[in-house]
């Protein structure tokens, strides 16, 4: 499966690492699986090795709507995306706008590096 998930209960962090092309079904499946159990407050999507050439703005918007609906249980949580390539980063920024327009109960930011994303997630004040 091109999405590998790890959970760090001690840090209240879930990490999804996406590799290569991934289907919309796999993305939704990962999202739903995350919310099936008690979701962690912190979530990192690492897209640094993902092929997102097939993703459209409409797909992103639908995914965000689903995440916001399910995300009511993560009020005050934080989601970070690692997107070092221009296409990934651009899609991530578009997702930020969708998350904001949907009034998500969690914070969402996209970063070019994993270290910056983790620093933001673990910061006491992640504004």
C-alpha cells in the first residue's frame, strides 16, 4: 500500500507517509481509518515521495470536506503536510485555503520540510 501509517501515542502523533501514485480511494480509506479509533491530536501527512499529478482541486475540496466532518473529534488538533516539490506544495496551499473556508476544527499548514512540519506540530504555540 502506498500509504504507510505509524502512531506515536507518547507524542499524540499519527504520521501518514505517501509513496508513489495513490488512489482517491486509498486516501479516503486512510482518513476514515484514522478517525475510526481515537484520533491523535497531531497528524502529519508526508507527501515528499507521493505522485500527485492526477489530483484535481475538486478532489481536494471533497477530501477536505470529509476531513472537516470527521475532524470534529479533533477540535484544537493540528495537521501538517510535508510537500517539498512545487506541485505538492501548491496543492497543499490550495488545501490550506479549503480547510480555512470550511472552518475546520483543527489547524492545517503545509511545509517544504519534515523538520519544519514536526517543529510546528510539537510547538506549544502553533499559530
